[in-house]
C-alpha cells in the first residue's frame, strides 16, 4: 500500500481475525506466535491474516516476524480529509458561519452553546423554522425543535428568553431573529 487509502484500510480491518492481529501488533506483539497467543487464534489463522494484511501494505512480514505500519492510519486519515468537499456555508456571514459550523453537523445541533454570543447565532439560525405571523401550539414547537436537538425545553426557553419567540397561553409565535426578504 504505497498510497494510504482509508477505504482500503477499513476493508482490511473488516475481518475480525485481521482486526485482532492488528490490535495485537499495535500492543507490542512482534511475531506470529506472540500474536496467536495474544489473540487466542491459531498460528495458521494469524499467518493467513498477516499475509492478507501484508498484501494490503499494513503489515511488514519478515519470516515469522511481523511489524504494523501504524503510520498509515494517520496518512490515510489526512488523505481522506483532503478529498472531502468543503462544507456548505450555513450563513452568508463568515463569523456566523464559523459558529454554526462548530455547533451544527448533518443538520442537527451537536450542543447548545454556553457562550451567549454563540448561542444567539445558533438561535437566530434555528428560529428560521418558524414563520412570522404564524401561531404554534407548544407540541408543534417541540416537534420543530426536536429535529435540531433533543433538549427542546432548553431551546424553547432560550428562544423565548432572547425574544425570538413569544408565548401566551400555550401558544408561541416568532417575534425576533433575522428575517430574509
């Protein structure tokens, strides 16, 4: 394996015996006998797995001696990261986008920011799911917020406290946040 490839590494590790061999080598085993002892696998199983790992470039073999090429994991991770397209911006404002990229992944809020300034950016992004002029029962507000984060009560409270949602008698409506025209 001259060029590290994350998919190929994952494929090599998909077999439980090969994974056990790699783990034993990473923990210090250095030959077929010690890997067999560490993994509880037979020497034949270890030798076959080591041969496949050697063909894949992850293990160096010299007779019965084995050596894991652990540096390939970091190289494969870096290579996979280089080929990933940049994330779609979540805001036209670069500062707001940086905050949103830190707290939103795959369309979900990973955590509610503790810092008020960052929380305001996130709340301004979330409040856009509510249309101005529409009244929402609490159950619907919870359903819309649950798409973003499981702690709907905290999000609802923050939106109300920051004046982005208003409430009266169990009904909520949008009263703040950025509105696109």
